[in-house]
């Protein structure tokens, strides 16, 4: 379920356009459209190692959506999280990852996330933090050899000169 909201400039009276969004877990809402911007709610990524399913297939690429308040609150009521607070990350990532290889929506859940390699889990935790607090997946880095600065897309995209 790809949710990208196209925006339009406000009218001369200052009114903003609205677009209806649907979320199976939430009541029907009408969200405002931001003037002149594109609201990006999903971020594609590529895992360093990949999830290996029961048939031996490796799933490396995926999509993570922005978290909602509901996504962060509901796992707190999960018995697995109540018994072990470290499990919060697993349940939370299971809610916001909408695709992992050929697995989609409900097939990507806490059971899948807990089977990831530790390096992939760390990658997803960092990606979650970046997209939900900074709003993007890019990081400015400096080459240790030549000291050239450039941007790296932490989700697996190409490098861009700064």
C-alpha cells in the first residue's frame, strides 16, 4: 500500500486542499495536503544480508512506512514487550515494514523480524530512527582518504556530491 500524497498550492483565499487517506488500523480521516511539498510516507531499503525464509529464499529489498502514534503505542500492550522491553523494536518494525522481498503486509511481522541477522536488525533500527525523526534516509559523510564530502542514502541509494 503506497501512500504518497501529491500536494497543490493553497488557493488565493488561503484554503488548503485535502486528500482522503485510508488505513485499515485507523478510523477514516481526511488529511491536509501540504502546499508545494510532496509528503513521502514510504522508504525503500536494501538489507546488508537479507532475510532467509523457510524455503531458503533471500529477501533483501523492502519498504518501510512512516510510523504513526498508534504504531508506537500498541506494541506497549503486547505481552512479549511487557515481558521483555527489548522486544519493542521487533514488534514495532513488524508493524511499519510493509514489504520484505516477496513478503508483503501481514506476512511481514514480528516473527519475521526476530529471524533477521543482527546486522539487518541494526540497519532497520537506524533506518526507522532516520525516517521518523529526520524525515529522510540521507547522511553526510566525509571520505577518510581524500576528505571529499558527499551524501549517502542509508537505504541503499546512490552517493551524491555535497
